[in-house]
C-alpha cells in the first residue's frame, strides 16, 4: 500500500516507516519538523536503502496537504503528527487543542477530499485516565484525563469513531500505546527530545552520556514492590510492527478497531534503572524526589486483543530496550 505518514520524522514515525518499507509498503511523509529533524528521514533512507519523500507540511495547512496527496495518491494514512508533552499541554492548552484537534480535523477533511478513508491513529494509554486496575483492557472505560494532551487523544478518538459512524466506508484503527522506549538496533534512529526530557528513558540515557548529573525518581512510596511507579515499557520497533499489522486489519475492512499496544508486563522505575546499568555497564546516579503530580502507581496493558485479532505481540524485553536506547544515545550524544 501507499501510506501518507504524518509526523513521520518523529520518534515513533521514523521507526514505523522502516518497518513499513520492510513489509513492502511505500511511504510519503508530511511533518512540520517542530519536534524532529530531517536527518531522521535520511537515516531511515540509509537503513532501508529506499528514498522517502519528506514534505515540510503542517497538518493544519489544507493546501499543502492537498498538494502532497495530488502528487502521491495514497491508500491509507498513519497519523502520528501531534504535540506530546504533558507538562507543556498544561501551560499551553490552546496550542495543544489547535495542533492535535484542529490538525486532525483538517487532515480528515483533506483525506476525504482525496477519497483516502483508511486511517491509523496514535492514541495513548493516557485516555484511560487513572485506571482502576491493571492490566488495562480496551473495554475499560475511557477515563477523566489528567491533562489537556490526554484530552486531545480522548477527543480525537471520539471524532474518528463518529466519522466512521456517519460514513462506514471509513476504516479507523485506534492504537493506544503504553510507554515506548528503545531505538532501532542499528543505532541510527532513536528518541531525540528537545531540552530536558520529561520521560524516564531519555532522562536515563542523558545521565548515562554525561549530559545530566543524576536521575530524579519521582516517588518511592507507591504501593508497588519497590515503591516506585510501574509502567508497561514497549520497544519502539515492536510498536512500529503493530502499525504494519494494523494496515492488514484495514485491508480486511475493520470498521473502527481499537487496540492496546504494550507488552502486558509491568516494570518499576528502579527495575528499569538497574536493568539499564547491568546491560550497559554504566552507572546511573539517582535521587528520590516527591511524587510527580498526575502520576499513577501502576499502569500496564492487557495486549491480548491485538494478539488475537492482529496476530501482533511484543517480542523484545526490557534488556533489549535498555541496550538499544543506550546504543542510540552513545552513538548520537547530540541527537541528530
Ligand atoms: P514526536 O514528537 O517524536 O513525533 C511527532 C511528530 O509530529 C514530530 O516529528 C513533529 O515535528 C510532528 N508534528 C507535530 N505537530 C505537527 C503538525 N501540526 N504538522 C505536521 N507535523 C507535526 O512524538 P512520538 O513520540 O513519535 O509520538 C508520535 C505520536 O504518538 C504522537 O501523536 C504522540 O502523541 C503519540 N504517542 C506517543 C507516546 C510516547 O510516549 N512517545 C505515547 C503515546 C502516544
Ligand atoms: C514513567 C515513570 C514517572 C521521569 C507519559 C505520558 C503518557 C505517554 C507516555 C504519550 C513514572 C517516572 C519519569 C523522571 C521518574 N505519552 N519518572 N523520573 O508518565 O507513564 O507516561 O509518557 O501519550 O501520556 O503521561 O511516562 O516516562 O514520564 O514516566 O521517576 O525523570 O518514570 O514518575 O513512574 P508516563 P514517563
């Protein structure tokens, strides 16, 4: 299939494009590069030996998107483009709603005008709000989100579902990612956050490479085996392969389909730190800080639905995630 990938220069998008090309699909990227670098696409080309057209188009720019689709008629869209910082969404809510919601609405209208009615959307475990229990299954109700970023994912899921209800010829796959970490095993592409990382793994790798003095662990008094927060970390290459499987569901006219993409295994902050140290033979100094507002003690997926219906299952474990995150960071200490 020919796939329009919005946000394809970003962390998850770039890894997904590698897997799409490996599976025989062709790809066009639109990305305004607000949180990514064009070199990521050059690296994807290096890994795959395939040229990948990149258009520096914003998803809110109808004319630019239309030109791309006029030139490259597509069969489906994988929609990664969006802003994703929880903290920034609290301080700049309107920018988040504009980018993530107005952007998605605009994209839908351009896709419809080009008769592209297949879309895979990057959602997030954040739509569960504070889950009552883990593992979280897809039939757990969507919750009260704890920040505007989360609400944009919640609302975009609703918009896409309503779109299908109004016109069943749309196929929509909503993928709820848990905590993506890791990097391509080549070390050529990986996560490259601007400024101080919000998420745990890029913070750990920046401590390891000497960019930050020590890790701040947010709380060790949770009701978990070692007191630190438990999450479902998933290797970004496994996550990327989930999108290839989702395209197969689209080919089968899946209607609206919703899947958790996680490993189903919880891992604490301290377990992740200890594994990173053991696998990579580096020391990660840390200090314990108070809990971070909005954090839950435990959140991990039940990924069984994706296995049953898509034949997808995460293959990599925490060791490989730690190895590949470090391999990327140490080979690219300044990112792209
Ligand atoms: P990322 O920031 O690396 O990638 C997003 C890409 O979208 C960037 O390249 C950015 O430049 C581009 N972009 C942003 N706004 C745009 C716009 N208006 N027009 C065109 N391009 C635009 O983030 P990522 O980690 O690769 O995440 C991809 C998607 O997955 C996002 O929608 C994110 O919300 C979602 N998600 C991410 C995580 C995570 O922990 N990384 C978890 C759950 C869901
Ligand atoms: C993981 C654990 C922290 C940083 C976020 C978003 C979510 C999704 C994935 C997009 C927690 C602890 C972290 C640090 C720490 N993104 N931590 N020190 O909060 O589970 O999920 O990213 O959709 O929406 O909320 O991920 O990596 O920030 O935190 O101790 O410097 O690490 O308290 O227990 P989180 P995270």
